[in-house]
C-alpha cells in the first residue's frame, strides 16, 4: 500500500491546488488544502476503505468525499459547505480490469456538463 502523501487537484481555473495529509488512520486518510488560513474555511478531501470479512465473496467499500466550505468575506461566518461524496462498492470476485473499466466511466460521468448543471441548480435531463 502506498504511503499517504500530498495530493494535487485542479481548481476551476485549472490551476494546481495542493492538499496536505491531515490525518491517517488504519481505514481512512484525510487531506486539507495547503495554505488554508482558517479552520472554518479548510477544504478537506478524504478516502476510506472497508474490507469485507469474507475477502473472497464479500464487497470492498471505498468511501470518499470533498468538503468545500464557503466563508463570508465580510462577516467571517460560514455561508455553507458544498459536500461531494462517493462510494465505490467492489465485489471481491471481480478483476482489476473490471474495476478499471468502471472507474474510467465513473470519472467521465462526473466530468459531464449535466452533472455540473445538476450540482449548480438541481436540473437534470428530462
């Protein structure tokens, strides 16, 4: 297993944003945006795992999230937090090839304009 390390994610302007390791537990790692100036406004990313008792026929679960708090620049109060979650459920008996194919399609789905529109306004195709 890889050691926990900093992540680099693109922001809306396609600029790199570094996330530093914040905490590491046996089944979860959390990152925070580098250079955050307040605890209240820290953007956080997390990735976890739940290993099945039956490693041959069980289902591996991989939850993750990104939490993006928005702090009011005038009052310093929290206006709200955009939270994006995912969970990958992988039957243990499936190959990495199957997972790779599903993962490629999932990345493309999340990148679609219809997903962005749904996040922005709740609009979905009808």
